[in-house]
């Protein structure tokens, strides 16, 4: 059985034994919007729970429009022009608009990144385009403390704007339930210290900090607190995508209402339920741009851990054309010899993780019950120093798994990796919808 996996820019074909493959878990199909530009204009003019964008923008001075960085496949080239047109019709020209890239602790967007994300027309039109820099303490202001005690320092450029707009992609998130909306503020525009507290050992370890879960999720709650203490946003736009990165839905207006609408569609598309755990999960990290660096690969590992049986094996394919990730993460992961002891020490000490310590924690949790075999373009001498076992190909990993677990071992394949939300029958998430959880 030949199954295409998302891998880098080109993908790869995994040749797997027919008799072992029990499931191929994909996004549920949805018709792409026939005219995304028209749908976006309609959403901006007929918003959910807010005035039309043109009315809100009239007479405003400084506008801050927040976008995710290029680790997210948000179709900015399609979504941004209608937004900028509405602002222009309200009398707000490029000189009054800041396009602020919500990098969190990711690297600053390069000129090449901006051209790829936004296109040359937007880049050259005169808009200020700047990246959030979490480590620049002077560029943040404190907006208060969360109920957990996190001191919330947020980018002052956002706080000082007369009109704040959020544009985001809604998809399952490792521990905040779903991405987008309120997460553009925390962690997107937060300081290093605030992000480290948001990614604390205590928060990540909680069972309700999970993909697709928005009922009593403490991570989701903390993100909403930061959003409100920062003054919220006057207007948000959110979208969902299918396997081919085509837009399947776009909503605009009040942040909470657009978030719920996007989560409903994301859940409908991404949630798949199987009866019992499998012995082996073969997955990807969703290809470019998400698998540019190993740092993002923890998402595929986490997804595999949701449905693998104790003692099973997770096989991940991720190209990692830009290496491990930022310098702090690279230095940290290469210094960790035994991840279980490292996480246990962090839990016992309490307080925040060090920068990118959350990523080690997130990789470690699936490793409590399964081995992780990893196929990547990383140099082998470097690959061998990570917390996973390097393999020469996906097929070699499957051969190794069957030799270890037996010739009848069951396999589930998740070609889209973290864009799919796999669940086991009977667990809370399998039996409850977003609407159930939001009641």
C-alpha cells in the first residue's frame, strides 16, 4: 500500500504492508470556498457580534493588524487584501497600519519570509511590517496577572494601537485545545518570561491541557485571560483549511464568536475516532512550513501518542530543512541525556520551564509509553543526539517496528500529522463536541 505523507515541500510516498494498516486517518473532506476573496469581504461586512470593519476603522489613528509567522500556512496573500481594502475605504492608509508578526519565541521574520507570506505587493506598498521580539524586554508592558499568577507582559505596539485586529488559522493545538484568536496575544505577542510561565511544567502536565479540549482547559483559560487583560481586539478574522491548504471557512467579527465558529469547523474536519489503540502510528509533521525545523516536530509525536498503545512505536517523517530550530532549543535538547529525569526535576522544582523547556516536556510525554523513530534530513551525527531514534526511511522504521512488535502489529497512518485530531472511542473528546464543551 502506497500512502503519500506530507514531508517538506514535495512530500514522500510510504510503502506499507497492506495487511498491517488498519487506519488511514485524514482530515474529513469539506468543499473549499469557491471564491475566498468574496467570502472574506462578506465576513468583513457581515461580521459575527461586531460592527463591520469599515465602521470600526473610521476615524482611527494607529491600526495594529496581527498575523502569525510562517510556521502557520495562513493564506495571507488571499485574506489580507480585502481587509486592507476595507481599511482604505474607512480612510486608513498604509502609513497608519502596522502589520505585526506574532512570533512568540520563534525567530524574527526575514525579508524572504515576508515576501513568501505576504507577497511583493503588500511588502512594497508602504505598510510597516515588524516582528514581535519576545526577548526585547523594553518592547513590552505589563497588563496584570492571571489567576495562576502569571505576570502578563505584552508587546506595547499592540497595546498602544487605536484599532486592534487579529488574523489567524484555527486548527487543533497541542495543549490549548485549538489555535488562533486569543493565542495571537499569548503566546504570540508576549514576553519571554510570560511565555515561559504559559508553557510551565505544571500547566502542560495537566490532563485537560490537551488537543481539541476546550472545556475547563487551563491553558485555554490563561490565554483568554491574557487576551482580556490586554484589552482584547476590536475585530478578528479566522479561517480553516483542508488537506490541500485550501480555505474551507472564513469568519470575522468578535474574537470569541469567530473562534467558536472556526473551532466547530476545525473539529468537524479534523476529529476522527477509532475503536482501540494501535501498535504503530506512522505520521508526518504536516510538511512545509511546519516541518522546517525539528522544534515543531513534537506536534507529530504528540498526535501519534494519542492513539498508540503502551509499548508501541511512533514513526515520524519531518524534513527539517532549517535544522533543529532556534539556538536555545538546539542547545537545550542536545544537553538532555535522559528526558524523563529532566522533566521530573522540572515538575519538582515548580515555576516556569526555561526557554523551550516545554518542547522537551511535550516530547517526553509520549515517550513514557512508546518509542519514537524519526525520519529526517538532519545529519545523522546530530540526529543521534536527539530524544528520538533516527531511521533511514519510513519503510525501515516500519520493518523495525514489526520485528519488535510482531508481524501482525496494527498500523495507523496519519498523513497530515498534527492537523488531524485522532481520538479513541469512549474518551471524553470522542464523545463531546465543541458546542457541548462551550455550554
